[in-house]
C-alpha cells in the first residue's frame, strides 16, 4: 500500500484491473463497465438481410434490442401539451425535432422561457350559402372587435404560464388488423390533468389554437410530447438520443371536477391520424335523397383500383350537396382516397388489376365494383375494393409462394429470415382549411384523406392444420422476454395466459343458405383453391394442436360472408382481423419500453406534390426504426419471443431450484402483439402487451400443397373422389361417446 505524506498531493491511478475482463467476459472494475457497456448488457449482433430490403445489402443490428431506459439508473417521464399549426402538420418531420410552442401544460411546470406565437388579429372568411349560391365574406372590423377582445383575454392567460400538471396518461394502441376497425388503427389516449387554484385549461386551449390559425378550437390539433430524463449510477445526468415521442392529437372529450381549490380534468383524445375515423367522416349519410345519389356509385366496373377510389371520393364529396340544399351546411368537405404506389403488386411492381376471373357475379367482366349502402364505413368500402385485386384475391397463391420462397424442403432449412407477407392497411389524415369558416356549422371546411399503404404481416397468420415452421430456430425479433425463475427476468412484471382448449379454425364453405348452387359454381376452380397440409404429423406443435372444421360463419360475432366474396379470402381476412380469437393469448405486463410506443403511426401523411403523398417518421427498415429504437407500427406487425422456464423441483442436495430437467413449456414461442397499453402514473411507466401466439411452431418444416376443386361440365357440380368409409358394426364405437 502506498505511503501517504501529510500535505503532499495524492496521485490516483487506474486499477490494475482497468479495462480487463474476467472469465465471464465482464469488466473487472466499475469504471470500465460503465464506460464500455453503457449499461446495455450483452447483446447479440448479427448480419441480416431482413431489415434493409430496399438496398438489398445486409446491415448490422442488435438482436434482440434492449430496453433503452435500462441505460438510466433512475429516470422520470415528462409530458407536454402544446399547440400545433397547419404548417406543423404539413411538415410532420419538423415536429420530431422542433421544441413545443404555445405550451398549455407540462409535467415539471411551464416556466418563464416558453415560446409563444404572436397574437393573431385576422379572422377567417365566412362561407355563406344564399339562395343556393356559395359566397365568401370577410368580417368587418366592428364585427370582429368583440371577438378579438375576448381572445386577447384568453391569450393573456396563456402567456401567464399558469401551471397545469400531468397526473396520469394511458395510451391504448392497436395498430395491426383488429376486431374494432379491421385494417385501420385503433388508438385512445386518456390524460388526467390537475390545476391548483384555477380553471384556465379551456382559455389556454382556445388562445393557443387561435394564435396558430384555428378559430374552431374544438377541432384544432394539439401536440402531446413525451420525453425521458434520468441519471446513471454515478448520479450523472444522461440523455437518450431520439427517445422523445411526439403525438399530434385531437381532443374528443374534456370533463372536469372542482374540489378544494383543485381542478381535475379527464381528457380523452385520439391521434390526429385517426380524426377521420370519427363517425361524422367515416360513414356514408343515411338520408333517402343521398341514398339515391350514392347507391349506384359503380354502375360500371372501373378498370383500375385508383379510378374506382377516385370515383368513390368524388361521390362522397358531391353527396354533400343535398345537405347544402337543406341548409345543413354552407360548403362541402372534400374527400381524397389514394393508394400508395408501393401497394402495387410487390413481386413485379405492376398496378393492381382485376381480370374478373374469380367473381361470383354471373355477368362480371372484370374491373373494380362496389355496392354502397347508407351508413356504411368508407374504410370497409375501400377495403372491399382492394380485396378485389387479383393479387389479394388469389390469397392461396400468395401464401404458397411466400411459404416456398421462405423454406427449402430438400435441406430442411430456410432460404431467408423474412417471413413477412405483403398486405395493406388504411390510414387517414385531416387537413383543415382554417382560412375559412362555415357560417352554418361554425366549423372550418376540411379535406378528409384515406390512404391505402403497404403493411407486412407474418406468413404464419395464414397457417392451417398440418403446416409448420420451426420459428424458434429461424425467427429474428427485436424483443425477447424471459418469464423464468432466474435473474434473466428483468422486464416481466406479471403474466396471464388465456388458452382456448377446444379451439379450431373455421374453414368457410361455399354453401350459402338460399343461394342456388349453379350460381355458386361458375369459375369455381380458381376461386376455391385452398391450401392443404396432409402430413404424417397431425400436430406439429405438440400440446397445442391446430384443428379445423367447415363452417358458413366466421368465428367472431357470427359474421356471415357476402355472396360476392371469396370464401378463402374471407377466411384469411377473418384470421387477420380477429387475433384475440386465436388459440393462445397472453397478457404480459412489463417495465415500460419506448419501443412499444412507436412513432410513425402518430405522424400524418405528408403531401409532397399536387397529387403525391409520402409517409414520414419511419426510419431504417420496414419493421423497426433503428434510430429511435421502436417499432414502425404503420409498416409491419410487431413480433416478440416469449420464453418460459420453470424448475421441476428443489435439489435436495444443493438446496436450490433444479433446472437440470426442464419441463416442456408449450407456450414458449413467437408472438404477435396486436395491442399495447402504456400507463404513466405516479412516476411509474408500465405496459400491458396483448400477445397472440402464432400457431404450429413445430420442430420441422411442413409445406402445404394447393388443392383445387374440379367442375363437372355437364352438371355444373363440384366432384371429388372420396375414399370409402367403413361404418362400425353393431356394438361398435362411433367415437365421441360411442353409439
């Protein structure tokens, strides 16, 4: 030990173990561990072609990706509620980098250094309908004087910076095909705010929206910002680049209570990208006159999908003329429906076509057609049109091609690790013409946009009994959770399993009640091609047997398919949009991870030209944003691995749990995550994941075959050669209880 002389400076040198590693690979001193490991733990790095399909070159990524918040020894989340302008929404990439302006509420207090937009003294033009003529009129100075005086009072309240604090935020997100909205997102945000000694929230909302160009503050956009701040184990403040999440929102409800000098607000909001999914924009009108105008939208088939969508958008806009005639409104809202060019045939890039070879209608000659009834969801009409495209209609060929290109039967291996099938989803946006105000509705006219964009789903969503893939060997996922009785369990807080013991798939039949069979059997060979997997191993997934049985109804809500649909396509569509009806559902509560908050689904589509649009907020590969370390929920469904490991008994010699002989935990495997509920309350950030296990994750590859029904030209009936069935003799057993 070195000798210390009083009054002489001490030289402190690094430990002899500095930057040295032990046998287990860990650094032997704390300083080196902090410097080199950055608290990330040990991660596996691989080179995969799965995450950069556009460039066609492999890129190195961490698999799995750790929770970015693990870099903090302790952290806190900070929420900010602020205003947005039309310019912000037109340039959504700027929202990601710019600081919030016109702050209304903040977790840590507003402070005195906030940025506020200058008070606006001009008012929007009034749109009026006089004797059937639509006119634009500017307000006179005397007419606006009283309005501006009231708005100045609200503006003074906003700039005063009276504190309003966040008590609780819950973000309930469903961003893959689902039961509620089929191929659209379904998100809900609940915000609890507390204001000591005052009721100023609504004054602030009105002033902030007015200064950003919105006289109608009820329909104005606002910005919810989430940031994370914290320190490392040495108490040093550290930051996580790009961990911030920005969420443009539309507030839909704001009840409040006042008690003991404290005002509590309970806001309900939706992402701005789902404003168009509210009833007033999503459904066709139900009055008789409008029915006459819209019920024959497609008297003739449209040759291309985009022309059919353009026709639908035009008719939805024109149909509002009846409301103008009845003095229900002074001007129209405009509808725009576009299909992303990437939704064209993913294999050759050609536009989606409908050749008319697989439709039930006897006189169908090809093209896209739809029947529009009053009160129908516009999103459903769009979805039905897209499903008429040959690429999606021939779903059997699509799945079989993907299965064959993914697997190699001869070697028992996989050709690549991309198990994703090109599909589509419908996203929306609303653009507000805030320089005008409808004199009757007292709302700004709007442009309601629907966009059909590409979306990737796992090929195992389309699995049938007998098919299987050893996903435990080939899957490459960004999130892995270990529900084990060891130190590996650092994220899982709670877990429950809903195992549907008697589960079986409903395979839709072509026999519809009240429909003549001669009408059903035309061109049936292409229409009713199915996948069949008659393997010698009936249950590849062991204790989780996948079975099926014919049905004329889907498994959820007794939905019966339409005459003009394809039973095979309806069948697969049912599997996609009802994930929680599957065999194994797991509710997983974990430590909060910003990866599950996403980012791209909150940002509106950017208009890059007169008739051109682009998606923003999605960086890196289609499924994962490497920069922000989060899932791209608008581009692919999120997947994760869940591992179970339980001790079989206590080792009586060592006195510890015995993991030597592991039990076969059948629920281990690859899961899709249809729903994420993020809760921020009392300084704690937790998440509840609804996870659905992909079926038939066996130990070997089982490839299906395509089976087509044959047609008897004379009788126009389907004929299949059946094997003879030996009925049991007297006293024999018929099964399931016997005779």
